[in-house]
C-alpha cells in the first residue's frame, strides 16, 4: 500500500491513459502468477470509462466522480500490488463488472476515499485480499464476489458507515473481516471499524471465519449466511453491535463472542455446527429468539460471563446440552426451550445468582435442568417434561429458590434437591414421573431446606422421599408444610408426615 498512486482519468486522451497505466504496470516486478503476456495492457483497451478487452493490470483511479465498467473483462496481475485502486481522497467513483485475478489485492479503496460504489465485481485468486477498504467511509459494496483469496475476501480496516449487501466470499482465509488498521500495520493507533451494515451476504468454505469483527461498535449484521468455516460469525472485544436473522451452518462454531459486551443477537439460526453459540468472558449481551439445532456439542455454551440475557431461544436436537453455563453469574434465562438434546436441557455448572424463569426442557436424554455446585439460583415457572434422566436436579451449592415449576412425566425423579442447604421448594408440581415426585438428600445438620405448598401426584414411587436426618419434619433435616401427595404408587411420602 506504500507504492505511488497513478492516475487513470475516465475522459482523458488515450495517450495519457496509456502512459499512466504503463507506468503502473512497470512498477510491478518479480515472478508472474497468472500473467497473460499475450494480452494488452489495460491502458490500451480502456476508453471512456469502459474496459474493452481482457488486459494486464493494474488500473488506478484518482479522479472523483468517474466510473470504470469492465463489461465482464478480466484484469490479470502478477501476484502482488493492487488490481484496481481508488486512490486516497477520491470520492463518488463507481467500479463495476470487473474480474480481478492474481494480484496482491483485487480492489482497494484508499484512506479518505468516501462515497464510492463497488458493484458486481469478481476478485479471484489474489495473494492477500479480494476487496479492501482502508480508513474509508460511506462506501457501497453490492453483488461482489471474492473467491479463493489467500487472506481475506472483504477486509475493512478503520472504516466506518459502509454498506455491504448481497456480496459473496468463498474459499478465502476469511470471508468478511472488520478490524483496526493499527492491528494489521505498524503505525499510530487507529480506530476500529464501526457503524457498518452487512446485509444479505454469503460466506462459504472460508478456512478461518465467515464473518469476523474485532473491536468496533454499532455494526449491523443482518440476513447473512456463513457455512463451512472454523467460525461462522466471530466477535472479539467488540461492544454494541447487532446480529439479526443470520444463518450459520456446518461450521466449528456458528456464532462466537469473546470478551464482548452489550451486543444484541436476535433471530439467528445455527444448525449442524459443532457448537451453535459460544459466549465467553462477556457481559450484558442479549440473545433473543435464536435457534440452535443439530450441533455436535452444546447448542448454547456460556462460559465465564456475567449479566447476559437469554430470552425466547430454542436449542433442539443437539449432541450435547441445549444450554450450558460454566462459571457464569447473574445471567437471566427467560422463556427458552431445550428439546430433544442428547445431554441436559439446561446445565448450570458452578454458576451463581442466575435467574431461570418460564423455560421448558422437553425430551432431553439426561436431565431437564441440572444445577451443580451453583448457589443463589432463582428458578421459577419452568417446565421439565419427559426428560430421560429426571426433571429438575439441584446438587450442591446453597440458597437456591425454586417456585412454581412443573416436572411432568420424566423417566426418573421429578425434582431432586441434594446437599443444597438453605434452599426453598415452594408451589412446585411433580406429577406422573417414573420415580419419586420429589427426592431430597443432605447430610445430618447440613442445613435445613424449606419444602412448602408443593404437589406430587401419580408418581411411580413416592410423592416425596427424603433421605436426610435431623431435627426437621418427621426426623428429616428439612421443614415441610402444606404439601399435597396423592395417587403415588408406593405411598404419599417416605418417611410419613411430609405431605398434608
């Protein structure tokens, strides 16, 4: 990017155009990759803003308000430099219908070059980037294709308020990549790319990422598709961006966010990835009405995060857990569905002060809800239906509060509370389970739980079974009041006296 910028003027005399293009071509040296020696230079076939034939590039534009229409003709390069350059500070240029092959970068928009339009071009087999924007703003890129470029198909560095719509990136190192110029080149600190809109783009079979965002804010990713990459969508150290109705399939991770905060992820679909959604070391993000299906492992994996909201999401038929939390605190899970997953519907591991309300776990192979080593959980109005390993299981931790939950038709215990002192079970229902409705266990003197106003009917063992010993109700370590148990195969409770 340090080479001298030459001038191609769309309405210049042919002699001047030929001189400029010839000088630009002469500046290239070294081994030629894909060079067609039998073709003319682009200067000799460029006239009136139109390319008349395939040619040997490059072309450089530094006059604002001009246009280049290649009419589908091919510019061949030498494996380095830039095929078509819009020079720094050049505005309102249109480049369309060009095929740019075998350069370092196919098409570049220089620093401060704004309000340009790049449309219906193919950047193919370049040794670095397909289409590259450097510190440029309010440009429009539509219906372009970037294929088989070594590094990135579409690269935006320190570039704001650009629109990318209906573009395609296939077989590149990364499909679409937004970052800061100072990360990629030595020099003074530059801002990250912000305020860009990427809509209706497709990234397929790119090696590392379909879409990658580092830093930056107020970027909008809408209706994009990523498939066949290590990461479909990846966000690193970025905040206040939106991801709406995108699709990720056949990737290592569908959507990954690392050290991310205040992002909004709504209405996206992740299918047949190893992980559907992965959030790590982030806070205050919103995930709403997203779907994760047929993942190899977890549909949603949330690790070392805080204060995020997951609302109305669906995790179905994943090979691991539907939702998995690890060392994540003060998050809210509202009205989500975990159905037919091979693991646990909602697996909460050593994670404290989380809220679960209005969620449904249906037909999961292990458990509906599992809280392990987690404290101060608030679990209200959830439903666990037909899970093979049981409905709701709380093991370890303390001061957990379960109210208004239903455990219906699970193949083992409906609701289990073990070694979780100072916890409360209130107004819960456990009916028609293949084991006990409620099962409690704790060491003697471990700390009393409060069991009040619960209902356990038509279970295949007892309505309530308590294996603790202490000074509580009926010699248990817990306090029981106003619980109802009827129609259970082995009786209301063991020991007696736990049901009214």
